[in-house]
């Protein structure tokens, strides 16, 4: 039991670090590859506004306040 908890205590932070680094490098690569300031700003604004909106919608669906049909 303790070995499982120790494994999870080290594995979960390590995996989260890998996921965050992958997302960051991927977005950085996309922004560098675009080479258009306004497109980069548009994508950034879409992420800033879109990610919280999706999170709120998913949270409300999980609570049962929104029905998807």
C-alpha cells in the first residue's frame, strides 16, 4: 500500500511536468511558426477566452445544470 502511494506521489507530479512542458513547447512552436503578429494575438486571445468558457461548460455539465441533447 505504501509503495503504491509513493509511486503515485512521484509519478503524478512528473507526468504533470511533462504535460505542461509539452503544451508550452507546442504552443511556443505554433506561435513562432505563425510569424504573423495579429494571428498570434488572435490565437492567444481565443485561448485566453475559450479555455475558461470550455471549463465552465464542462463543470456545469458535470453538475447536471446543462443537458446535452
